[in-house]
C-alpha cells in the first residue's frame, strides 16, 4: 500500500468532517449526511483494489 493513499484518506476524512460540521451548524443535517456518505464511498473505491489484491494473495498462498 502506498503512503500517498493513506494521506489521501486522511485528507478526505478531515475535509468531510469540516464540511459536515459546517452543514450541521447551518441546520442542513441531510446534506451533512450525504457529504459523509460520499466521502465514505470515495475512500471505499480507493481501497477495494487493495482488498481484492489481498484476497488473491491469500488464495494463492493456500492454493485454493
């Protein structure tokens, strides 16, 4: 896993939390939830290839 990916995930987390707090303070709870959901989906799309690679390595290790 690349260190840049960890920094990207941290940046998205910080950005989502700031935007979410601003939206909650202005009374837009629904938009804050959607921003958090979008951030989660973005990070999941970045991580899914690494999870797939992990499962393939485990499968080849046990020769299944």
